[in-house]
C-alpha cells in the first residue's frame, strides 16, 4: 500500500524512484509497473547504467537462465538528497564540541516532544491502527521519508524508503532512537513498535514491525 506520490517528471526519474522504493528489480517488473515494453525498459536501464546511476547483477534460481536485477548505485541513491546535510552535520558537531553531550541530548529530547505533539494532533481522531498508519505515512512522506505501510503476518510493516536526515542521524544516532519513541507514542497503546531494518546499519530502508497488543 503506497502512501506517497510517485514523481512523473521523466521516465528516468520514475525508474530511479521504483528502484529506490522497491529495491533490486528485473526489467520486466519495472516495465509492467511503468506501462511500457520490456525492451523499452531495458533501453532506459542501459542509459541509466551508462550514467552510473544503475547497476545490474545476475542471480540464478534453480534451472533456467539467470535473472538480471537492476539496483541503484551510490550515485543513483544520491539523487535522493539529504536535506542540507553538510550544514546540519557541522551544526551538530559544533553543539557536541562546544556545549557537550548533555546539550545535544536536551535538544533531541525537545525535538522529540514537539514532533510527538504534532503527530499526535494529526492522528488524534483516527480510530483504527490502519488509519493512524495511513496518516503517519502521509506526514512522513511530506517530510521526505517516502513512507508506506502494509499488512504483515504479525500485524503491520511501516516502511520508510528514504531518510532525508541520514547525514544528521549518522552524526547523532539519538535522532533514530527519538523517532522510534515517537512512533511508539503516537500509534497508540494497542500496538508495539520495533525497528527491524535500519539504513544506518546498511539496509536499503528503515522498516518497523507494528504488532497489536489488544488481541484483535
């Protein structure tokens, strides 16, 4: 279930967006998603490879021809920038060096308080977990996280395909701890939230497992 708007500016951007949100994909799947022929998709992917934005790998599963999967390169991933990354990192480093860890912790705590209040207000009249997840995905997508959710075997999976503050989070990982705490607070007492995939740990995306605790 997608909860963000895909860009339609160009074929190249649509390919990059799909690879960003879906991970490695074969040309035929990308072609189907974009309503074009497999040959047309391969030509577009070849152009993106020549530009250094996409790379391909072959995987063999059982008998038959190997499947060619396409994925973003580091340059391709960089097309989804971190907001004001360099300036943010410099400011965070300055706070830590000049004011010390306690000041940084106070800033993160206050940011968490304000963010939690804002999200809680937006979700306050959403009666079901599904509606709360939908609204949270909309808010986070507007902030650049490319968020979506889907049902899972244990409840729900909330996914963020991009992290616009990744550089800041690498400098100060309290941001990630704070966001997990915020999600736990605003999604309600009838769910338990656990991060199961983390960009900073090398994953393609951040993902959160949402388990119901009310027995429904």
